[in-house]
């Protein structure tokens, strides 16, 4: 179920929090509410995905309010609509930070919207919590990055494809903007290190739905695996065209960095059976924490078939990291949150997560999932523990040689 804006505002009220989670203790608050922002598209082409992310934030806040709030105060959410437009995101971010005077906003989904609002958060010294996996190449003191960066999706993935699947010739395909191109840059480096080769790459515009030419290129390239950084609705048309042209994931699998439970449900599971995705979180993770998370989320949105996925899980758990930072510092200012969140850990639905003290990105556990006929993944490979985020891995950043530190970005380290 997709909630309208008035429903978001209603859900953010304390009374509705208790109704959504009747088994939790009711609290009456004498103190003034703490205001935070939720800035996601609720209209436009990105609204389907972004409403789900907003639901993740609102669910976390409902749970927090139902168990005592933050510093003994209720949390009130000011919801704004980015309208799937970077300029609108910038305008709404200005409103939240300047007029509503919130020090923390949970929001944005694409790199374009994040880049559009970043100057506002940096100039006004407010904090943005950003949950989407992204291309890296950013080091801001005003953003907490709770989604995966390239080394957390690719450092395990490329060697696994070469060693376990026995694939040596990669065809890289992506949407034509910064995320797919930066992911391809990291991939090419890792492919060469693994003793394999990339035979070609191809990029089509966001929203592109005609994939016959690209699929023909893949057929003629001699590739034995496709690395897909395709995003959005284009994922659905790409996978369908791939199978409709007689390609098989058993022989030339698509190995993706974006395709999630959301896209699988939209395209039909039969088009993805035998393909792979690398994410830190899958809905199929079989733990009590994740089972409970799925059940609570379905109850919250009143949809027994609702699916969960990586960015949604990150949207949810980042709120608890914010809560812990505020309570550690007993201070709502951006400077206090920035320092308080460093090193904070939380047992998320997908496992332990920690905000890196150096770069404000999140330690996450790399996993690889193989899609089945039920629309869910089987986790076929997972790291034993979370790994350090390296947002500049495409430029040679390593754990022993950091580019992004508490002092900021050492731009002299960049090359290429």
C-alpha cells in the first residue's frame, strides 16, 4: 500500500504510532517534540520507490515514539515532497533547514537529488541521512551514508563471478549517469585483477525501454556474463527483452548491482531466475530480526505482500543510529550528531551495522543473492562480518590509505 502525504503526516503523530504498534507501551510526553525532516518524492516517476523509503523512516520513528521517544521527547516528522525533481528537492531542503529549523533530514534517493541538496546542508550545517547505495566519490561532513558503496558490492562480487561461476568475459551495461559509470570503473579494475576481461560496455538513458539493440550486442560480443548497473524501470524492460530474445541466465547470467526485490516483483520472477545481485541486505535473510522486521513493515503499511529491500532496510536502521547519536551527546545540533554518530552500531534486520568514524559511511556485510522462481533470493555467498566502506576505491583508496577522513577529503590523493 502506498501512503498519501496526509497519511504520512498522520502516521508521524504519536497516537498513530501506538495504533500501528499496539503491543508496545504507550507513553505520554510532557516535553516539546523533536522535529526531523523526511524528504522523499511522493509524486513523479520516482515516487513508487521513494514512498517505500519514507515508510521505512516513519516506521522507525513510530517504534521510537512508542517506546519513549528520544531524550524523553516525541519525534515529529515534517514530510516534504521532492517531486522526482532535483530542483524541487533543493527548494524543500531549504524549507526544512531554514524555515522548519530541523537539524536532521532523512531523505533523497538518487545521486542527483543528493547533489542538489548538499550545498544547503553544508552551508547551513545540517545533517542529511542518505540510505541509497551509491557510486562513492563523496566525502561530506554533513551526510551520513547508510547505503553501500562500490567496494561493499563489488570487491566480493567480481572475484566470485570469475572463480565460482567460471566467467571470464564481462559485458557491462548501465544507465547513462554517474552511478553506473563509476560502478563500471571499479568493476573494470576488479575484473582485470581477477584475470578476466571486459569485452564491451553500453549505456542507455534513464527510463529507456527499448533494449533489443543492446541485447544483440551482448549476443555478438562473446561475453559469458553481463554485469548490470541498469536502474529504475529500465531494469524491467531489460530483463524481459533478455529472456524474450532467447538468452539464458544459466549460460550467460545477468549479475546486477541494482536489481532488488522491487524490480523482481515488477518484472515477474520468471525473467530473473538464475540471475544474481550483490547487496548487503536481502529479504530472504533467515534470522529472527529480519523475520520480525518484515512482519512489522507489512503491518505498518497494511500490505501482507509488501517486500523489503536494501535501501528500505537502510532507511529504517539509520533512524536508530541518529537516535543513539543524539542521546549520546544530549544535543540536537548537527555538530553534535556528526560526532556522536561516529562509531555507532545497531543490530539491523540484515545484521550489525556501524557508522565509520573516519568517513561517516556504514560498515556493511557484502552478500550475493541468486534469484529464484518465488521472486526471492538465495544468499549464495556472504562475508563473515561487515567491511569498512571505501568511497574512493575507484581511485585507489584502501584501508591503509584513506582519502576521506574526519578532516575531510585529501584531494591530492585523487587521480584519473
